[in-house]
C-alpha cells in the first residue's frame, strides 16, 4: 500500500534509506517530510516500509530527487508502482514534467525510468563523485517525462 509519509514516519524512512542507499541525506529527507514543496511516498508491506520516493515541487515541473527499494524486495514491481504514484502526485500539482538525474552507471534505475516513459534530455559530465571504490567522477543523465 502506497501512502504519503509524514513526520512520524521519519525513523522508518531512515532505516529504509540506510539499506536502499538512494544517496540523499537524512537532513533532506526529514526536511521533505514536513514541507508543502515536497511529497514523500512510501510503500508498506505488512507494516514495513519497503520503498519510497521523494518528489519536489518546482514552479512548473516536479523533480524526482530519490527513489529506493529494500534490496530484498527489488525486482517485484515496487519501484514501478512508486513511479506511477509519483506521476499521480505531479498531475495533482499540475506539473508539466517530472525531471530527474541519475548516475550513468545505475542501469537498474535507468531501465526503470525508461520503462515508465522517461527520456534522456542531456548529460552532465563528471557531475557525481565516483561510486565507492572507483576513481575519478561519474556523469549524470538528465531525464524527463511529460505529466
Ligand atoms: C532502482 C530501484 C528503485 C528499482 O526498484 P525495483 O522495485 O527493483 O524496480 P521494479 O521491480 O519496479 O522494476 C521495474 C523495471 O526496472 C528495471 N530494473 C529493475 N531492477 C533492475 C536491475 N537490477 N537490472 C536491470 N533492470 C532493472 C527493469 O526494467 C524493470 O522492469 P522489468 O522487471 O519488467 O524488466 C532499486 O533498484 C533501488 O532501490 N536501487 C537503489 C537506489 C537507487 O539507485 N535509486 C535511484 C537513484 S535515486
């Protein structure tokens, strides 16, 4: 079941992010929970939070800032369901597009986004520090989907 997370879901969200590793800070997540400029969606199974998505409201568009699913529950359509719920929130906000940035090495996320109708608009070279254990930097792919 997908719900909008609130302030009192903060500890469940931190536990989830600690294993999902979407790469957003605890500060950003707790700020988003109390903000009317953001929406954090959570997917619950048997009272456990197994996936979440963070959507920020911009003047014309919405930005998917994070999405993460517990490693044990990946590959079962949870990410896909969360993206559908993200698009419904963006429609409610009357956003024109949903935008996102993703590491070019993150094949799972890129396939998830493409499957949900996102297209690549550009590339920001050497945008991210390299993934743990790797040298150098990594580029970001910029993607978007009309709402
Ligand atoms: C990206 C992520 C959210 C996908 O969640 P998920 O619940 O496993 O995704 P789904 O089961 O809904 O899969 C949807 C589609 O994504 C793609 N996909 C998912 N996992 C994949 C993998 N390991 N390899 C390749 N494609 C994958 C597939 O196209 C899949 O559709 P299909 O099964 O019909 O082929 C999850 O892997 C995750 O939490 N990763 C770590 C955090 C992260 O990198 N977040 C993105 C940046 S913020």
